[in-house]
C-alpha cells in the first residue's frame, strides 16, 4: 500500500456500491462478503483507493444517506466483522478504503430524532433545527426540487417544523450545538479505529443556517470543518478527508482551508464535469478552458477530485440555465432522463455507447488535474434504467457474467432488476465477456489507468493550455521537473488541422492501445488530427 503522506494526489479512486456488487447470501442484495470476492477485479483496474457509499444502518429513504445508526453496518450488507474483513482484504491487496460520512443530517428514524420530536425538554431536541413558523432561512434553495416543496416540514409529534436540506425524512443536525460536534467526532473515531483510511464527507456546505444568507459555505461551517480536521490530524494522522461540496471553484477553495487551519485534503471539482460532456458533444473546448480559468490555485498538498459519473444524477447545478437546457436537449431527450437539476443516466448510454467518444472523454478526464474516480460498472460500459425511481436506475447490479442474474446473485429476485436489454443486458455486457476482448471497455480502462499511473506528472504536474488555432483541438501540458506530457485531442467528429509544435522526440502513450489508434499527419504547415483522436506525448 502506498503510505507516502500525499498518496491521494497521484491516486485513482473507484466508487463502490456494496448492494450492487455481489450477493453472498442469496437474498438479492450485495454485501461485504460478496464484495471481497471481487477485490481482484478492482485491483486489476489499477486503482488505489475504494470509496464505499453509505454502509450504515438506515431505512434507505435516500439509499443510506439517511443514517439511523452511525455505529452499525446495514444488515443487508453484513456485520461489523464483515466490514472489517473487507477492509483487511482490501488493505492486503494494497487498496485503501474510504467511506461516506454523512454529517449534515440523520434519518428521521435515528433515535436522536425520535427522542427529540417526542420531548421538547429532551437533550436531543437541540440536536436538530426547529421552528414554530417554518418561515426562516427563506433564501436557502431547495436541492431535491422534484420532491420537496420546502426545507421545513411540520412534525405532528414535535408540534414544530424541522429543517432539512434534502428529503423530509432527513432532518438536518444542529451544528450550533457543540454536543453534535462531539457525537460526530465519536462516529469518526469508531470507523478510523477500525483502520479506515478516511471519509468522503457528504453535503458539507449546509451545516449551519443563518438568516439573510443562502445557508451555504458559512464561516461557522468552515470553523467546524477546521475543528474536525484538527481532531483527525491529531488522533489519526495521515487519514484523508474529501469534501463533497457542489459549488463554484471560488467557493470550493476555502474548503481546503489554510496551512495553519486546513479543512480537506481533497475537494470534488463539480463544475468541470458537465463541461467535459459539453465539449465532446459540441466539439468545442471553450467550456473546459473557461472553467479552468475560473479555477483558483490550491494549496501545495491539496488536490481536486474529478469524476465523469457517480451514483447521483449528472448534476447541472454548476452551469448557467442556458447550458443546462442545452445539456438536457442533447443528453436527456426523454423527460424520464431528467431529475432535479440533472440527468439520471450512465456514462455509456450518455455517449450512445460510442467507444471512440468514451475513450476520448476518459483521456481528457485522466490527464486533467485532479484525482479521478471511476464509478462501478462504468468500466464495462453498463447501462441505466430510467424507469426506476429516483437515482436507482444508475445503481443496478454489477454484471459479472452471462449466468443467472449476471453472476451477481442466485436469488429469485434482485434488489433492482439487472439489465436484460439487447445492448446493455448482462447476457453480453459483462466482465467475463470483456476480459477476453482486448478492445473491450474493460481492457481499455485498464490500459488507460496503467498509462496514467505510469506518468507522475498527471498526478501532480503543472497544468498549462497550449494554443492550437482551433476550437476543436485542445492541447495542454502536465509537467513536473524532468517530465512533461503534451496532451492533444480532437473533440470533433471531423479531421481537424491544428498549429502547434511537437517536441523532436516523443512517445505517444496512447498509441499502444489496440482499439483506438490515431494517425497524426503533417498537412502543410499544420498537423492533421483524426476525428475524436487523443494523444499523450511523453
Ligand atoms: C449524495 C446524495 C445524497 C445527498 C444527501 C449527496 O451529496 O451524493 O446521494 O442524496 O448527499 O445526503
């Protein structure tokens, strides 16, 4: 395992949904014991760290992001011993593991909320945020727009309104109460004591509420996050904290904190993601250049985290209303594909199952600054099921082989139906089939991750755009002392001429792949670049 202190700066992550991975008990739900059987698969991709979606006891109104007991594993997933066995097995393979930590809210089934609602004088009453009128903080936006009409919900038992930024079954905790800080710190200790490598801390912009603000990114929130980091650094040095804050780059910067008062080592860079899709659809690099122009420099030991897809809808919160509409028009032709301010589809269907576009998008994603995360199933181009409710259509069982239930489970029924359609069905789209095909998504992913991992400059290198004289041709360098990679892409489906100087000698790291081989030809004074071509010149 890489125990170098800043390992996360050059790492690649894999997002794992335990329920979807492998059912070892025959109940139709994946579990930790099942996931252990597939650690070889995860390792074979060439990733360094696994992020597990919430594994806690929960009524699953928000698929585990509604926690009813922070100290227990959801019984569908196994026991604390099973969790520990998974952790140890991952570590034995050199893989680190982080889990979600949901700090902003609990489930309404959590004993704290149950005690709070039943007794105004209970010490737990003040763990949550209450109102007699439900009119306060009216400048705070509603996030789950398709289901929630207000951030306040009246609770008959309590006789008051309670505050929630997500589903009304997820009451927000009250961070003005220092007791809540202590509770959360004890939760952190419980899991880090078991050897966990860190947390992806969920929904952190919303911890505090203040009248007259939008209740996001408040100074009080940053003060708490600094306190949390201090605790972790003191008691568990070397563990990593990742900020999930869906915000503009300038509002993300403070989540890294300062040298004296750090907050997170890593922050998700949400705004870059939709712009990558915009660029490959429009054949125009401008949106990518614009968002990097707006992205501040980050502290020396900090890192961005990037992704193409995850377990949520492809969020369009960080684009203008015009771009959002353009993205919906281009990527969500069926109204069922839209959800809140986003698109509930998986990567391969978004790209029309076009491997050249998939390859191009990944070569961008894996060479731009940031620690990339691969979402489970996207390594084999899994499909989505837009007819399932909420975001579940992107959380269906992993497709291992063409046997019953794709090898995921031998139960009569699985937690969600596995894909059986002619294109994305498990019968043909599965790990076993793709293992044997050198041009499969799976083997391309392995090829790309290996190529990325062989170039330290991709982890930590200085990033600089290079002019090409064409909006469709993007070029940039990533460099560290003694290593420079020039990355060159044609974002369009037509050959393009570009003007740029290539070094006298170089190796194209992408040229060795069996599926996508792009010729680069001189054309007079220019270079002719093939449609959707990608080159990484070392
Ligand atoms: C998670 C969502 C979840 C929400 C509320 C988000 O940031 O990614 O899946 O519904 O937080 O916990």
